[in-house]
């Protein structure tokens, strides 16, 4: 994507340094040629997939659609709650859900939702509404789609992961583990998948869905021992990557090469922990396991023209858990190592002007968080 700020910079440079105008024009022409080639590639892929994909003939796809229709019908008839649920997913594709009001009550009472032993298998903590769809990716690049209504309800004091778990767990190979999960209401036209070592690639959703149905290996990083850790909407805007050590990289999603791109250079023991799509500049929260939160205006974080290079410091930390868009009256719901839920407000977190440790919203030093979700404020 060529942003308005890029054009303004080129015009100013051409006025200040007329001798550089030919170079700027060549760079602009090269970028436009790349975008045109990407458009042609995606157009051909869409036509190819539309010709090869039969309409509503795949039994797996039909079954999934039927379940989604049934869920929506129950919502319309008032038989299913519209409240979001806290979804817990293990690395072996076992999953359970707990109504959010129940989770908030446990947080207020300071009662554990899980035993410490149960936390060892936890891979993802999500918030999902009944009509959402869960997309799961594994360390071997396979994908699965799950409806929240198909998940068992986690009883207070219940054992998790349960012996039975989710039926899809039987589809995993012996050494296969879930490494990424996301809940979406409306799947995007394009998925952007991000790996632990910072490799990024975009996929057309129709082709991605076909690969899931066929059990194909969808994601394969050129970096040794690399696994997917995030999947976000790739429809428009920039992509923001955040690492465990508090570094970040921002660049246009349209700049991702067809076969994929290495987004940033990482230290050997650092890793990407989350990614956010940015349709425009916004305020985001960067959350650490120790209870610190940094509130960052992305307008201050200038992105690169394309993926690559070293990351820029976003927060002084070595334990970043996640990053979320900052919404009014939003709250953070932590799951700590002892199995307790901690709910904190984000209202009084200031936007910091320079990189620091962020604001301590709750001292979790002796009981650090292992996962966190952001609960939107009431409207």
C-alpha cells in the first residue's frame, strides 16, 4: 500500500532536492509495478479457485454451515445466550468455554478457575461469541475451524483439559501441537499468518478454507523450527508485530511478497507473540506478564515501507503477552500461573511519550500471568 504520507514525503524531497526526482520516480514506478503484479496474481488465483471449487458440494463445508445456521437460529429464537465466553484451548486441541459473567465473578471472588497442573497444557485464551468461528493453526501448518457452541462448558472446579477433549484432537499427529488461535465473527477475504520467528504470508480465504477441508499443510516457514503464532485480517492497512522483548515492526500488508516475507530480525531468544492489523492509526495496549501495560499511539510509531530490518522498542519488557486495540472502558482479564483470573480497568493508563516499562495496573510479580484477553466496555 502506498500511503498519503509517502506521497507527501516524495513531493517534499523532490522540491528540496530536484536532482533526486528521477530516483523517486523510479522507486514509485517499481512499487506500482509490484502492486500491479500482486493484483494480477490474486485475480488469477481467485478465478482458478472459483473454477475448481464446486458450489456447496463438500460435505465438511456443508456440515459447518449447517451448524452455524443452527446457532444463528437459536440466537434469533432466544435459546442461546449472546454473551461472549472465555475459551481455553490446549496445545493438543482440547478446548472448553466458560460464560464471561461467570469468569468475571470468579475474578472478583479471587477463586481459581484452573489448577496449576491444568495450565501446563494451555495454549490460547480467547473471547468468543456464539456466532463466532475459531480458526486454529498447528506447528505443522495445518488448520482447523471450530464453532464455540461445539465446545463443552467448563464447570467450576472441573478438570481441564478433560480426558475426552475436542473430537478434532484425534486429527493431530503424535508430535503436532496447536500454536495459534483466533476468533472471528466475519472471516476476512485475506488471512495474514505470522510465525514465531517473524515470517509473514498472506492467503486468500477461499483457498485457505479449501486447504483446511483437505487437511493440507497451509503454512510452511523457510526459517528452521518455526511455527505460526497469529492469524489476522489481511484485507487492508498495516500490520503491527510485537515480540516477547517488547520490540515491534510495522509495515503495509500489501508489501508482503507473494511467497511471504521475513518481517523483522530477531535476537536468538526473542520471538513474535502477537500481531495486530491497523486499518489506520490507533491507540493500542501492550500487556506484560508482570502486570505492566503500555498505551501506545501508533501515529508515533512510523512504519517501514516494506517488511524487514530490526524491530523498534515499544516497551521495556521481556515478558510481553499480547497487544490489543484500546477501547473506552475496556478491561484486561488475566489468567495467572496459580489458575486465578484477574480483572483490571484500562481507563487510567496514560499514553506514554517515550519508551518505558508502562503502567503497573496490578502487581503480578509472584503470580505472573500466562495469558490475557481484552474485554470490551459496555455500550
